[in-house]
């Protein structure tokens, strides 16, 4: 996997991924940014959510669950001093569909966290990651 991160101006960068998509990152205004893009650590947190959500939906569909929606709300805590690494991350999964089995949703979240989600497994080596599940009827 490859990516290219290129300075646009100030502290704004464009990242172009191997698949050809471009993401804009910018620093916070107090650090010279102009708020033209997400902060890099926000993207890391979002990447964890996307990786986990992808796995959960994929696992549930293979289990013939009728998933119609999946939202992951992530909340992270960071050290106050540099390096401002994540110390805790909580993922709250809101999965909607028809006649979803709570045990199957919980199992899918567990499998993602422990076996399939590269981002979750990598981050869990140094960050406390927790999960919970909410089933919504659609």
C-alpha cells in the first residue's frame, strides 16, 4: 500500500492514496491551519471506524442478517502532552435492519476487533479499545 502526502501551503497537506483518492488534512487554527480539512489524528480515528464498520457489515451479511444501516460513533481520549497519542477509544455500533440477532451483531463486533480489523488490532497494542452495540429496528 502506498500514499503520497504533499504540502499544499501553510500546514495544509493533500494525501493521495494508491486507489487514487485525495484527502485534505489541515492543522488546527491555533497551529497555523485554516481548517480546510480533517486533522491527521481525526483521520486515524475515522479509519478505525471505517475498518470496523466494514467488517461488521460484511460478517453480518455472510450470516444472512438483513443489515440496512451501520453507524459507528467513536470517542477517543488522548494524552495532554506530546506525543498526544490515543489512550482510550470507545466504539459504539448502531446497527439497523430487520430481525437482527443481537448475539450475531455482538459476535461480528468481537470478530472485527480481535481477528479482522487491521486498524483495531494494530491500535489495541497500545490503546485501550472498548465496544458496545445498539440494535435499531428499521
